[in-house]
């Protein structure tokens, strides 16, 4: 006889968003988290999160391994800096973040099953395989927080309209003097699909990554005069930039990467997923998941705007990118960016630049169709 267990909420996926949602719900509901892996972490993730939202979301301080107060942007032939006196972003140990969130959720009453693979729904119950045991879970609400290739999304027939990219990241040993600045490289001669980044952890270790192919990351490594033999960790993963619909069907909801709540400009998904977790908790509290998507409309607007800027990036050639760098490196542009830039609100940052008449006019001279991508 198959064992049956009963919960108020079953969260399928114990990544950062699933664990964060468990934290939000555990004090009020009987919650179970089903995680297919046997341990936390492991996904390619630089772990850069906006400092303001990290604090607002009350995330564990122990997971912060570096604080960034600025960025240096490099093109093929030039560069400019954006800086502020206080940290604007944190570099986070994702494995530790996931584990601390899970530990806190458990202390508040959540139950966890590691190594538990969700097989599908049958008769409104979740079928789960754990080692040699198969069991059923019945819940009032089911949440798919099971990542990009969400089995829950497949089960509810969610449709996906997205661009999929492979991501690669390495942790490398070297000499890194400016540990409070992240480097962003935009050079289509090395990688025409995405930008490249270097995020220092300390003076001796940094994370380098990009999307596309590993060969492009290796070319970036050589550009930075870093040896492949100094790599101490390699991670790979995939990301989907676009939309997955619906996020809700009946008593089943998607959140985080499973719902493609991902920033199209940076491919980061943790903060958007956690912000939407608050909307999901509100909906669960009221027993009405239909509210959830509407409560996340601002995140949807951010994604739509980010996709337009993503299309703009793909339409530009390197010569045009160089001309935009000339604009952004001007004192006027740097002042606007340093005044209005928000690490997690890309729409706010870019809108501030567009609303400056001089900067917009210069941008239109470089790319006359600019407004088509921005409006």
C-alpha cells in the first residue's frame, strides 16, 4: 500500500526560492518541501544580489561573502566606472543561503524530504519517489519551485516562450585588488550572445562567468590573463529568458525559475522569485491563487522591459556598443546612473537615462530605432 501524507502546502523544489517560501509559510501552515537533490547548492550561480532587497527580504547574513559598491564596464576598447560610497550588491554563497533558509524553515515547523523526486500528479495528489520508496502527498496547495525544467509546469500544461542559454562559471585563483567592484565586459568579438563578468570574492579568488559556450568563457579567462590551471571550480547550467504561462492552474502555482521569474538582462532569478513568494503567500493565506499573478504584475513589467533591452543588445554591433560606451562614460550619464541606478530595478535605471533629453538624443544618433526597443 502506498503511503499517503497530508499537508496544507507542498513545495516542490528546495532551491533558494522554494526554501524562502517555506520560511514565509511554515509558521502558519503545515508545509512540506520536496527536493530532488541530496544536498543544497550546486547550480551555476555567481550569487550577486542587490543589497537593498537582500536586507528587505531578511536573508541570512552568514551567506554574504563579499560586498560590492561599484562596477567597471569594459567594451573592446574603453571602460567607465559607476560607484557609490556604500555596498550596492552582495556576493552570496548560494549553497549556504539555501541551507540556512531550509534550517530556519524547519525550525518553524516545515518538513523536508531530500532526494525526493516529484513524478507527477494523480487524483489531485503528488506522486513522489524517494530512494526505493514511492509515496503520495495530498495538499490544499502545490507550488512548483523546481527550476527551469519544471516538472510541475509540464504537469499543468504551462506554455513557454523564451530564449534558452547555457551558462558557465568558474571560480579561479589570482590577484584581485579591487574586491568591492564587479567587472562587466561587453565585447561581441568574444561573445555575441551575452556579457561577461568577474565578481571578486576576496583578494585571491573570483567568479568569472558568461552565457553561450565554455569556449567563450575560456577566451574571457585568457583576456584577463588568468590560467585555466588556476580554476578550482567549474559550474554549468541553463537559463530561460521570457515567459511561461500560466503561473496558476487550480490549486497549483509556479514560482521562481519554474515560472521564468528571471531578469533578462542579467539572468538572475533569486530576487524576483522571492518577491513573488510574498505575493504567493498572500494568495495562499486567502485561499485564492487567482490573485497571485496580478500581485506580481510589476515583476512581469520588469521582465517585459528587460526582454526589449535584450533584443536591443542583440541588434547592436560592436561599433554601436562602443558609441554607447562613449555616452555612458560621460559625466552627465554617470551622474544619472549613480543617482538613479537600482540593482534589481532595471526599468528604473534605464528609464532615468532615457528621460534625459541630451542622453536620449545622443543615443538616437547612434541607433535611430532606439525608441522602438524602449517604449
